[in-house]
C-alpha cells in the first residue's frame, strides 16, 4: 500500500477539561476529524477520568464532543500507517489503552453522562454506549460499519449490541446500518432523547448537581426529555423480520433467510439494502462478528473486551487475512471503494479461520490485555420510546 502523508493542523488541546468542583466536562476537541480518537486523546481522558473518580468532591462527569460529531471512532488512518511503517504491535498498544478507557467508563463509580449531538461510531460508541446515561438529539447518528473496512464491531460492541431487543444488535453489526437519535432511544442504545435546542439548558442544570445519586440525575434529565415517534420506515419497525432472519446460526443462513423474505415482501426495499450492505463487507469480518456477538450475549464486559483485543491483534498482525489493510486501502487511502477480500466469499471462510482470531497470539513481542480489577459493575439503563 502506497501512502501519502498530509499533516493537518491540530487544535492545541485535542481534549478540553472544564467544569466546576462537583461536575466535570470532558470535551473531545478535534472537530475537523469528527473527534476521532488518537493515542494522546485516550491517554488524557483516561488520566482525568481516574482523577475525577478518586476526587470525592466530583459528583458527575459529562462527556461531549465539539463540532458535528461526538466521536467518529479511532484514528484508523494513523493506526494503519503506524503499522505499515513500523511493527504491527505499535497500534495494538494504542488499542489496548482504548479498551482500558472503555472499561473504566463502563465500570465508573460515579454517574457518567454522554451527550451525543452528532456522529458516534466505532471507538466513540465504545466510550459512550456503556456510560450511565446516553443523551441523544435529533442530530445524533450511530453506526458500527467496521466490517466495510475488513474489521469488526469492537470496543465492547459484542456486549452492548447483544443487549438490544431481540437480534437487533446482530443486524446493526452485520450491516453497518445508521440509526438516528430517535431510533437510538427506541432500541435502548440511548437512555434519553433531548432536542438539541435544550442542550445548553440541560448542561447548565447538570452542572448544578451536587449529588452522585443516579435517581437524582435521571430525574433532572427527564425534565428535558422528549419521546418522539420512530419513523415508519425505520428498521426498528421491522424487528419481527430482523429477529426471524438474524437469529440464524450462520451468516449464510441469515442471508438466505433475508432472500426468502424478499421473495415474499417485494416492497421491502430495506431488505435489498441490507443484502447489498452485507455483500460489500468482508466475509471474514461478518463471520468474526457473528461469533463474537453470540458469545457476548452471555458474557460480562471484561470478557468481551479481552476477546476484542485478541481479534484486533490478529487482524493487525494479518494472521489469517489481509482484509483490514485492504479494506482501509479501498475505503480510507485510495478511496476506490473496491476492496479485494481474501477469502472473497463466505463459503471460503472456514470455521477454523474464524476461530483462530479468538486465540492468543503466538509471538514473543505480543502481550495480552490487562484490565485493572474493578469492583463496580456496569449500569445498563435503557429508554424505550
């Protein structure tokens, strides 16, 4: 892969830390990049969240992003570039720290409020989807489209997606479908829907909080909350068909079930779009994610993050396939949108190939992920419109 490097002017402070003695704001400040996370940002957020957790005067922490995005994910371009000009373990160190941050957010001892007023994808979802409160607006856009670049929905997605109604999580991860803020609240990805015009007033009210009581914070947010109607053409309105198709045991069976539904429901354009999206994705990635989310249904957040780390290491190392690099080339570097997946078809991806991604790496340079012991369990709260 031939790379050309373009150096953008970055804000002096890529993360802003604001607030008062009792309420802290963590503001992602890389708006021209939709606040994609790099190593320095993750390190700063991790350091400050730990400090706030240990400070008895801090009662609440708010996470938000400047610009049009909360966070569009991890900086994949830098990850791939670093790996290609150095060693495959270089980006893995950054990824490990990202998972430690996600784990901290999921097990935080004080209320964490994510305010999502724009794009939230990949690493941004990993940071926000397990926080105590996830507030979204009409401008929010959620997606986990990693399979389109030969990767897989990670950063704990097998945990938080598997806890959505029915098999909606499988649908989102296998298709990369985008949801708006109303749909996020309806399916449980978000806890509250607040119109963007009320965000300033809500944030001012939150900054006056003097208690870490979850019920107190929830009651305050509820005073700003709306319950809009999910649009008629939303995939969440097709949950019955999604459950029927995406509950199947293999990706091949899911696709065949969708084809069967299409024959009986010719008007269902969304099924055609679903099949098209899955055909565009890496066959290896689809099978890896399906296996991962099925495991995640009965596992805790730690087990899901450990597995994500192992899979990511294998994809970066190219143990079985070059799809992550090839997909990134086609989507992010050359931008020809014509990835050449290997294997190229689902039937060529064996169970042994998939299973290998779930094992430890046999390389002297590799270190397993070490998550700190945490006594606090994730608080999974949900809003159903």
